C-alpha cells in the first residue's frame, strides 16, 4: 500500500502542477490503533508556482481526492498551512510529528524547528476537549457502543492531560499517551480494548464500559474548567513564517 500511496502522490503533483513538501499518514494508523479494515488517511502540504500566488483570482487552497474504501487523500496549500500554524492549529502539529511519512523535504524540518514558537496551550486544549466532548455525547451514551469510538474520546482526553502537565504538543502514538496519562487502574481495561480494536472490524460493537465512561465524564468536566482559567499567551509575529514562505516560492 505504501508504494501505491507514493505513486498516487506523484500523480497528484503532475496533474495539479504542484510540489508536495510533506506527505504523512494521519488518523488511526498514525495514532497506532488501526483496525484490520481501517482506511489510509493521507495528508499532504503542497506549493504551487510563484505566479499562482500573484493572481487576482485566488486558487483553491486545498486538494481533495474522492474517498474510496482504501484511501482518503487531501492536502493543504503552503499559504493555508502557514496561516494555520500561526493560529496553532493542532492538526498541523500532528502531521509534522506523524510516525508514518510518505514524502518529506527540508521544509518539514524547518517547520518542526519553528513550531513550538506558535504552540498555544489554550487553543490546543480547546481543540482536543471539544473533540472529546462531542464524540462522547454522540457515540458513548448507548448500552452498546462501537469499540473504536472509545479511542476518539480517550485520545483527546489524554492529549489534554499531556498538554496541561507538560506544556507541549501531545505525542501521536496512543500507547505513549496511555502510559503517561491514563490512571493505572484503567490501564489493563484499555489495553484489552486496544487489542480488540486492532483485531476487529471498524463496526465492532461492545457493551458500554461504565467504569471508563465515569472516568471520561470526570475528566471532560475537569479539563473544561481548567481551560477557562488559562490566558491566551503571548502573540508571535509573522516574520519567520513569511520568510519560510518566500524561501519556498522564490
């Protein structure tokens, strides 16, 4: 599959007349809890030729391919990427720390060296706790729930705990988050759930895990209260991001 993805990315470069600067896996495969039938979530950052950034009618800043059973591929233009980095977009921090890389240029390391300057504890916490709360309400309230949905609540909750304790972006791998932030009393339950998730179809349903739900209930409420007490942090200038953009297009 890796070679198929790399070939697909080359096709996109030729068809769209772009250069891909970074292409990675995101989602469950990058987080380390893919099911046997999980698709591949490929995300990339691209740049167009200089003249495309000097036109009055702006071009779209995303490229999205039709989703099929195997592949979900889309990418962001460099301008969009840098503007979102300025806003401390957590998705970007995940892309740049993905353990599965399909294509990489010197640009990627340059951004990794800059990223912490734009990391906002408050914005990241809002992102992850909103994700956790939304998924919890929608998917984990019934008597039977899909096993995979626990991880779409657990991971953002543990990510919040990591950010609150360490003040840095959370690691991609769920097992690293789990060992660092999940209470020891729940570790075995979640390890069993993880094994089930990775060896069952995406649609596998299980009985609701009340003890785990109680933990998630408490954590979501507590984290939401902690976020309210945080300030917005210091503003950072655009200079370095503008310089990165110019280096790539000129």
